[in-house]
C-alpha cells in the first residue's frame, strides 16, 4: 500500500465541496425514504378500502347534520 495521504493533498475548497455534496446526497436519500413511507401508508389505506363492504362506501355524508338549509327571502 502507498504511504501517501491523498486527502492531505486536496485543497480545503475541494474537501468542502465533497463534504457539501455528501450532505446533499444524504439529505436527498432521507427525503426519499420519507416519501416512500408516506406512499406506503397511502397504499395500505387504498388496499384496505377494497376489503370494506360496498355498503360502507354508499353511506350518507357524515357532514349532513352540519348543513343548514334555510330559505332565502326575496331580495329587492
């Protein structure tokens, strides 16, 4: 093996650029993992929806009680 230290020959600017690039790649990897986790959760919810009976998908809206139907008086 060589006794030369190749990292000592690099300028500090090159070392900083390599370090910054490594940090960006690591951050992109973690963001990709987070996106994959969210996608997996959504996929599980979507698959579970197929296991539910058809009647559960035809139920009335739970927000029906919040709707207020008042007749509007004539506007002059």
